[in-house]
């Protein structure tokens, strides 16, 4: 049976290609460089001292391994909702569904965390009611994305340019006040301290692969996605080392490790009264890029699930003029708004965000191994590929690393694992009652 023709007022299942290389880099960098750079370097320094800078480099290794697999898959089979689609198609429909189902909680949790921290930074300048202000943030980025991926992508590029400019200003202004003694001793807790800091710092790189989730909308995706991923991760490492190095050199390891607002505390040393407006602006821009990236990637995952028959078909509705999946975007707005009723426990929310993300990484890496072993035509179509043994090594290494890091969080707080387990059981019931039955037909 042929597909029904789209009406003049609505299109279902057709996304517009409007994302270029700069937007791909901005999406990856914008998702990764969000709230973590303003918060995680202090507790990591408390564990590792100046060795925190070495820990940043080591923490990039698992994400680099995972990024190689994403680059291979993105150049071989670009598609929207890629993490879901690849896992569903090459491992099992249920795994693909469960990854996407868990990421509903993960993405909503991430939007809540980012909006909450953004409001807290804004409160340093202007007093705001927390939850109404958070709702205003949800509404703002919903509106931007409803206009279409072109505007959302251009806004992302502008925000990333502003963020990098502000961090470069921070580093250039602070560099003359660095004292070399601040980096000594380099390893006060030995290598044990460095490795203890790595689980905290891995989160600095989460989301670097965001551009793969909108593969249907990337221009020349087989070339653009691998190149964008490589440039994103290199830029993220350079940015973290620059900002962390200056902050360490200005404050010293002890003061940095004890700071609740490390970048602001460092900036106040050399900027004086200009520190607060600059750091608040940098935080607003950095966190805003992450929220914008989440709206883009999350909506495309809902779109992909609907396209696979795992969510109502309405999630595939795309506006013919703007190309925006407006039902999926509106569902995100509604879910985030309902999430305002939840307790704002940042530790639990961070884990609820990170665990499904790591499961997603494991699923994609395993799917890549299946492609190499069973689908030579797709492997051959990849514009970025290593030899088959090397690709298998990277894929299996990424799978193992993702699982290990996901389990490390049990030591911090077990309650998000229980909550996600309950959500997974609900998803299993939904899958068996509706999706499996539909697949059987």
C-alpha cells in the first residue's frame, strides 16, 4: 500500500536537511560543555589535586573510543534517532526500544537539571522564582525549535561562538595571574587520586555525539558527521584544559577543591566586579547550548520511535514549512513542565541522566560490531572506517567501557537505579502489550 500524500497543512515522516558542519560541531560541543564545566572540576580537584588536568585527558579516552564507533556508524548509516535505530535494527527491537524508553527519563532529567542550574546562575544577577523561570526556559527553547532545525542550528553556532569567546577572554585575562606553584605537587594523592576523579570528569564529554541523532537533517552526513565528531571532541578537550588550567593556576588546588563556584571565584581574583556578569553570561550561554541540543536530539528520538511503530504515529508529524517535528517537541515541553513537580535533587538527577546515556553508548557500540560481522554492504558504505578487526576492537571496547562506567555510579546513589528499573518495567509492559503485538501483525 502506498503512503498517503502529505496535506498542505502537515507532513508526516519527512525532515529537512538544514544542519551543516559548524552546526554539527556546535551541537556536540554545546551538549557536552554545559553545566559540568562550572561544577565538576572542583570535586575532581579535591580528589586529584593538580592531577585533575591529567584526569581530564584520561576521561576523554572512553568518549574517544565511543566517538570512533559513532563516526563509523554515522558515516555508514546516518539517520534521525540514530542510537535507537541502530540498536533496534542490528541488535534487537526490544533493546532499541528500551534504550529510547530509558532516555525519555534521561533527557527530561537533563533538561530539568540544566534549567535549574541556569536559573541559579541568573539569580546571582536578578532574583527569579525558580520554577516559573524554569518553565520560561522550557518555553523559549521549544519556540526556537518549533521554527525549525535551521534556526535552532544557527542559534547553536552563535551561542557556541559566544561561549568560546567568553572562555578565551577568561583564560587570556587570568593567565598573567597564574602562579606555577599552584600546580605542585602534581599528584598529591598519587595516581589513585587521578583515577578516582575520572568517573566525575567523564560526564564532561557526554553528548559529544549529539549530531548523529539528527542524521536525516545533516547536510552530506556521511562526511559531515565523522568530521564534526572529531573536531567536537578535540575542541572539548582543549577547552576543558584551558579553563581548568587557568582556574587551577589562579586559585591553587586547595582553594579550587573547596570552591562551590570555581570559575567565578577565579575570575574575581583578576576581574574584580566584572567577574560576576562575565561568568554568569558564560554559564547562561553554555547551559543554553545544552538545552537547545537536547530539544533537537530528544525530539528526533521520539520521531524515530514513532517511525518504527513504537510510539503513536502523531510523533512523526512534521510541519511542512519549518520542518519541525512539532508534536514531539510539544511532548517534550509537556514532560519537562510535569517534571517541575519532582524534587530537585541534583545528584540523583545527574545519575538518572548518565545511566541511560551509558546504556545507549553500549547498545550503539554493540550494534557497530554486528554491522561489521553481519552486514558487509553497510560496512563498505561507510566513508569513515578502520579495518574490520580494528572496528570490532573499538566497538567491543566501547561496549565494555560504557557498562563499567554505568556501574560506577552505584557507589554514589542507588536510588536512581531503582527508579530507572521501575521505569524499565513499565516500558516492558508497554512493549509487550502494544509494540510486540503490532510487530506480530
